[in-house]
C-alpha cells in the first residue's frame, strides 16, 4: 500500500492488464478535475465537466497529438466511490494505448496508485467500513453464485451493521458502568446484578453466532478442499476429468501415473470445490517418486474438508485402504467403474456410498447431490445465513468474546467495577477493529446524553 499524502491525486488502470476491447482508468483526488482538463479534448465540453455524464473526446500528449479517443466521466466528491473528485476514462484496451494514456495522466500531475488505494481512500473518507472494503475483493474473486451473494451482502454493509449494533449496545453498558464509577455523587443507578449478567450473556451468544459462520466463510472464499483419494487405478483422474468436463489429468491403465497433486476449482451447485487429484495409495512400492507422491497425498488428506474415497467396485473390498487418519474431514465412498459388474461384497459395505461411472457418466447427478449435502451439513446452512466472517473478523470476535467472559467472571467475583469496565472496553475495541471504528468519544457522549451529568 502506498503511503497516503494529503492532497495527492492518484491514477491507475482499473481493468485487467492485457489486450481487450476496452480499458478503464481511474483518477482520484483533489486534482482529478485539473488533470482531466489538461489531457482531455472535447469540442462539446464547456467549462468544467458535467457530473456523471460520459463525454466523447480525445486524450492528447504534451504536444497536443492524439493518443486515443475515449469516453470520460466526472464524479465530483463526495458522491463518488472514493469520496473524492474522481475521473473515469474508458479507452481502447490495447497494452500500448493504455500505457500511453496512463503515462499522460502522470505527466499531468497524478501519481501511480498503490494496490487497493482507491478502496483505502473510500474507507478513510467514510464511504465504506473495513468489512465492506474487504468485501470488494470478495466480490472480485468470487467463483460461485453463493460466494458472490455472500460478498454482496457484506458489501451492502450487513456484517458492518451487525457489528456496530453489538458495539453500540456494549457502549451503552460501558457508559452505565463508567458513569457509576466516575460520578457516584450523581446517584446513578448502575446497570448491575442479574440485568447486567443477562445483557452480557446475550452479547456473548450473539458473538458465538457470528463466530459459527467462520468455517462457512472460509469455504465460500477459499473453496471446499475436496481430495480424491484411493488406490492406484481406482479411477481418480478419470473422475476428476469427468467432473470438470475436460481432460485435465493424464489417464492411463498403468498404476502410479499420477505422481503429484493436481488442483482445479469446480462450481458445484453454487459451492466452490477445490478438487485435488492425488497419487494412489499403496504399500508395496519401492519407487521413490511414487513414495513422495503418496506423502503429498497424505498431507492433502490431513488438510481436507471433504474426502472422496474412490474404489474400483469391480474388485473385492480387500483393495480398499484405510483413511482413518483423516477422520476429521467429511467422507464419501465412491464405488467407481459402475459400468463393470460390481463385486458382490460391496453390497455389505457400511456407511453411505455412491456408484459412479466416469466412462458412461452414470451416477454423477447423485454424486453431485450427495457432495452438496455433505458440504451443507455440520451447521453450514448457506441459504439461511446472511453473514460469513473471515479470519480477521474471527480473531477480533474471539478477543471480544473472551473479554466479555472475563467481564462476567469479574463481576460475579465481586471485585471492583473498574475491572469489569476494563474488560468491557477491550471487547468494545475488538469489535471496533472489525469495522475500523475505535472512538473513545462514543462512551463520553453516551454518558453525558443518558445521565445528564453536571445538571
């Protein structure tokens, strides 16, 4: 992130670099209007630029020669993304032309923006809270509809409003406690006893509800680590190719073809699946490369969210390998090669399984349904939940939760209320860190507005 300098005007290419039909460049800062006036020529433009109206014109170099024909739109602050005067320029999407336009903007007085600096300015100017700023990247990187919907909810401020609601309630409680401590002569009735304990318990439960969405948020943002595991020649790579819809992995009748892990992302009913094809597991190999591949397979199993154990159902269950070491992950047995006669012994295998054929596609629909059910199990009710916290939010929420528990314990022990207030303030600051809002004046304002101190 570039260091912010007051009065700076920044510029950057906002669309992906490379060749395309159109490229978008942004200029933001107090000098944005002046920069545009220096580089843009338009026969229809009067003095200044009409707000939020696209103008067709030309970007010229210092000698007045045309660089490109563009569309320019002016967004005066604070009614812009960054809260500052902002110019957006749409030019042709060639590598050379975008570089020349950007260089011309720098010559006219703008400087190169740092990574994320437009969104940083939006946060600093009060256009977004930190949760919304983080959601911008979640929207950009979303790979499924569910991930996109969750990102949009956060961008709309759903999480920020929830956090601020919790924080405001905590401010009110802390105001009562600190007023009782600091102004005993005002005969302020402290919000203590059972009522205080109940309010703190309710806040703690609401924090627990938010913390419970952390795993859901990780799965939506990073994808469900889905490991395809089994013995050599069980058909792991064939199933990977069939699920993806293209030939991603080499398939061979020779055992041990897959030596390293292969990873691809699949959108399965709105869930992002990180499908990981692995080397076959067996005990009777002296091949050092194959042994290294199996070591990597075990490492993937240890990190898996979901294990698809693939077996050749035309062979007896004796060929099945134990995956007991990965019992923490959800697990589904896939009876592969269902186009061949199934060995009778598989009919008595305990637990749930799905019969699938990569050759014919039989059973793939049922497999998709079962995977979606497994992902949704364990409390991950993606359709009902509107919030999904990330790792940073989770750490702050844990800090706040521990502080609330400490406050409850301090109050129950009967020690000085100053200790209770200290823990409450720590919880309030942790919640403020989530949205980027930590303001001691909030407490003072609540004290004086609620209790009429000094009347």
